């Protein structure tokens, strides 16, 4: 009987120590979460890839501060060339820009109920929550 009592006491002591440890860890995690709130947010965005024959549409969540190029790279195979002013998209899913035909991948944002050319490159355009962007293979209209 004495051995059973000792075993029960040992189990209770171990459980108490475990409870104290878990309470400490939870408290520590809550402090970390409070510190991170406001810095780690996600944005839900739509990405459309229009190659002239078909459109592929994707919805995804990204960390706050993500760019349109970051979103595109999550849903497609993208090739770029780096310049002093930023990244220039040269190919999406194996379809490359074609200077002889004047066709390039153009970047649009959905604004005021219509697609508009973005005023900056995809790598510089920081996405907002709920936003939709489009990459279209075409002869630019400008």
C-alpha cells in the first residue's frame, strides 16, 4: 500500500510541475502574440493570369507587405530580369515576352470597377486586403 501511495504522490508532483510549466509557456506565448499583433497580418488577394487564350484565377492569402510579384510567384512559374528600377517579368508559365510581335506581360489592378494599368511594377506594388490583380499577355495599348 505504501508503494501505491508513493507512486500516486510522484504522479501528482509530476502533473503539478507539468501544469506550472504549461502555464508559464502559455503566458510567454500570449506575450509574444501581443507583440506580433499588427505586424503579421494577411491580405486576401485575387490573381488572374490571362495568356490571351484562357484565364487562370487564383485566391490566396499572403503576409502584409507582399507585392503583386510575390502573389504571382505563389501561383505561377515566373521568370524576371533585374534592372535598377526593379524586376521586369519576362515569362509566366513558360510563355515569354515576344518583342518581334510586340507582346509583353502587362500588369493591371482592379480599380473603380475596371482594370487599369498599374502605375508601378509588380515587384513594387504592395497589395491591399481584398485586392485583385491581373497579368495579361498582350500588345500594350500605349
